[in-house]
């Protein structure tokens, strides 16, 4: 092994003097591999300036993207999961929830409240994928139901941003019933001619797509988001062949007629504001 | 002995076949007392086995290949069944059947998932896994029932909505979501009965109603034990644990207040005696309908919102 050793001194790189790059200041775009600075990404709402790749962002960031500055008032802020089944897989669900709360600073997978879009009052909900895959259990279902009730009571247009892998397994049939609960409340809203705009982001699958996310008066998706009922892995396993290029992406869903438009994040607010003018 | 005997049913099946043999010779020999003895043993054994089934064993009973399916119930419980076909958009999905039927004084719309009994009929029925057109057909029939003021009975028995390319292209998610939305508003009573497997959105897609009943040996949850095992344990081997963790049996769901009533099955399960099962269910349906038709149509929507609104547990 001696041929790999450097016999001569002073030709190795001195690592002690390396410029100390603060961790996590740079992000590599998964779309085009461009190295992007976080400040640059913040300015572009976490979309790649080069290829328009949309990074996944959280609910607090969407508040900034969509709502007028300092108009958001959060509701049901403290609501938390009660672990109704005392569920445990390789880990206890109650521990998983506690750890996730600590790690994310969120109490569950959706933020709800009211705010303004270009001065127009709205009821606003936004899911967080980083909270157990954005899954819907009793808390997400109940928060959406109460948000819809608030929209109904105050005649506010309802806007919900979906980002979720589906219903939460750890609450079993309780989670499943949230699909019926949320869809029923939207039916009530529809009877009162109150608009509901659904925004589908990456990813929106399973019980979320099969309930409130597909029920908008207008359904809008961000570019290249994965949207579907069954996940691509399950479909591939079931049918035993490869999936076509672009399958279950926003543009595919648009082509098949299940969403009204694909809108880049930076245009979301203006498009929604535009729509709200037609609904008022 | 039947080919379709589950592991935990074997001791019973063995005793039963022994009993049958003895009966053949009973005329010539004086073994009546012995026969009676074994008969008692069979009953005792059945009671002890079926009272103490694990959740996974109940899942197996719910999937028993000899279990009665929707069409079996329709033929055994109702008269004058008139099957209706097609969603009017794309095609007729064979994994959901439906039509008008009569149960004594009640004229109803009855809709349910339909599995096949053998390979050929299972391919025809797509193993009871609907495509979007199945849900759209179901909704069309429900709207028809609403138009002519007939109560609706839905029967749930599916391993899930079909996960396929075409199903996604035609909007599997939208079809299910639309049903949840529209079923909430129906102005006629909806009686939902889980008769076998209730797998997730594929089951709920025809499962929003005023009363939700479950046969004793059924399961109903957000995911099958196998898929849950593969996702949370990253292996298919933990299906028994997953079934336990999901708390998915009729007794569990009654305790969780997610269903209203359990319909008892004949000892050993519905597959042991289709006639008795159908008769029990027929009586239960009549009892339920007699109450449901008293509710004012304009109250139904509100009641359903309240019913499903209560489902779930959270800390405020």
C-alpha cells in the first residue's frame, strides 16, 4: 500500500485553514443540480431560478407566499393527537408524535386560520409534509372541519393547501373517517355557494386526494407535484410494469382533466386573488 | 372436507369429518351415544375457538373464499332484483353491482362490491377492486334512488380501490372524493353494511350513510394489515401485529364508535351457513329501515354531518 502514501512532506492540503462554510447555506437543486444559495432561494420562494423546480416548503412559508403580511391569525393552534388506538409499530405512536412536535415545532400536520389575500378575507389551511408525512388523522380532519365551519359562518372563501402521503395509519379507522368528515363539511359549504380553492402540492396522494384535495371549485397544482390515489410504487408492484414518463405529475393530472391549472409558486397569490374576484 | 379450511378451523373440520364417517355406519352399529358425544365436542370446540379469535384470524374469516358476497345476499334476502349497469361515462364496472330490489314492504336500491369465487370470476370481478367507473356507477344509482325516493343499502367488501395506471388516469381519487361529498347530501336514508373486507378509501367510497352496520367477522380500516406491515415494519411478515395494532374488527369499531351495530354471524362464520346469515341480515335490515324512513329527508344531511363530525379523538 505504500504507493498511496505521500512520501514528501508539505504537499498535502492543510485542512485546518479551510474556509469554514456554515452548514446548510447552500442547496443543490434536485431538478437541475444547480447549487443555490439559501438567500437566493428565499427570494424565489424556494423555486429553482434555473429550472423552476419547486422545493417542498412548510406551512409557515406558504403563509408568507399567499397571505398579506401579518394578516394570518392561527386557530386551533394547540390541538394534538390523542393516540386513540394506543398504536405501536417499531415505535410507539405517542412517542413518534412527541418527537415530531419537538423536531418540527408543529403540533400536527396542518396549520389553520384566517388571513387576507390582496385585502380579501379568507379561511386558510395548509398541510405540513414534515409532520409524519403530512398524514391525516383525527387532528387534521377536525381542524379542516372547524376551518370549513368558520368559512361557512363568516362566509369566507376557503383555501386549503394539500401536502400529504395520505391518511394516518396509526389512527386506523379514525383516520379513514376523516375523509368522510372533511368531504361532508365541504358539501355544506358548497350548498351555501361559498368558494373553495384546493391547492395540490408535492406530494398529494391517498386519502387526501380521495377527499378534500380533489373537491375544490377550482383545483390548482404546483408544477411537477406528485398527485394521485395509489402511490407509484404500489401501482408498479400491482401491474408489474414500468410507469410512463410524467405519470401522476401535475401536468399529467391537468391533461386528464382533474385540475384546472398548474401554477408556479410565485404566481399562486396573484392567480388566487384573480379567482377570488370572480367569486365575489 | 372442504378445500378452503383455515388453520384454526382444522381441528373442527377433522372432528366433523370423523362424525360424518361414524354417521354412515350408525345404522349397523350401536354408536349413537358416541356420536352424540362427538357432536357436543364439536359445538364446544367451535365456541371456544370462535370466541377467542385473534384479529388476524378475523381478517382471514372476512376473506374466506366461501363467504357470501353481495349478490349472494341479494338473491337470498330480496325479491325481484333488477340489476342496473354502467356509469354513463366510460363503462360498466363489474366489481360493483347494484339495482332495485324488494324486501317485504320495502323497495330499495342495493349496491355493493362484488368478488368472484374462482380465478375466472375473480378476473371478471377484478377481485372486488373497483375502478373509478365503479364508484361513478354507484353514485349514479344512488342519485336514481334519491330521485324516486327509495332507501339505499350499500354492502362493503373490497380489498381496496384498484391501483392501476388507467384508474389514476380516470381519476380514482376524484371518484371516491365525489362520492363522499355527494353521499353526505343524499335526501334518502343510506344503510351501510360491511359484509367482508373494508379496505380504506375503496370501502368508504360507498360507505357514507345514516347507520353503519358490520357483520361480526369483518375488518374495516385505513389500510390492510399486510400493507401496514410493509410500510411501518418494512416487511410483509408483521401482518398479525399490524392487525392487532390497527384494531380493525367489528368489536373494535363499535368500541371506537365508528359503527352503530354488529350483526352476529352463525357459529363458525357466515361461510358456514349462507341461509341463516342472510335471514339474520334481512331481519336486521327491516328493523333498521323501519326507523330510518321516519327521519325527515331535510334532516338527513345535517345528521350525517353530525355523525361523522363526532368521529375521531383529539386533545383541544
